[in-house]
C-alpha cells in the first residue's frame, strides 16, 4: 500500500462549534437544523474544552422530567462531555483508522497544540482508504484460476 496520507487532506475544517455559555436549547436547534450529530465546544481562545453530542442533549432532556422540570435547560457547558479524546494534526489516515477500529467514537477533534483545527470522521477515513491502492495484489487461494479483473 502507498504511504498513508495525512489526515489534514480529509478532515473537515469548516466546523460548527459551540462555546460553553450557549443556551442548550439553541445548540439543539443548531444540531437539528444542520443535521449533525454533535459539535466541538471551544473557549474564547479556540482551545477545545468539550464536545456536545446528540446523546448529551438527550440526557439533558431526560433529566428535566426526572427533576420535575421542562428538560434541556442550562448551557452547553452544563451538559457537554469534557473528557474528549482528540488526535493530533500530524497523524495519518492509517493511524486514525486503527483508532476508530479500537473505539466506538464516530469522530475525533483534530488539534494542534490544544487548538481545534478540524475534525476527522469515520466516513472521512473511508473516503481516504478508497483512494489508496495496495502494493501487492492478494488473491485468495480459492480464487486461483478465476481471479476477478
């Protein structure tokens, strides 16, 4: 296989982000409007401080009736996940493929010294892999004599 390409060629860089002080209901409206499953949360300096996912929002909604409230009241900072696994900007497609294979995450924020510079998703990795070609053509032994073109 050719040398794996850097993730910078495939990561999204025009991201919808939130700040911790945004009203949670406004964030939910943004998630629904743009059909995204979550977004990074950054502070005023552009440092990644959390992620807000659909699951975080659903948890906020469920907590409301339990506490006899309307649900989903508060800020993004109240409900975001703060233990965020990130990847560094200098990683390549193969390294991140392994990371996706070993976790249940659907996306990773890409950081450069703590600053959010993009996001890489499973589908970005699949797109990259489709462009890669193996150096060795492998044909299973059961296909000998009837190899596909």
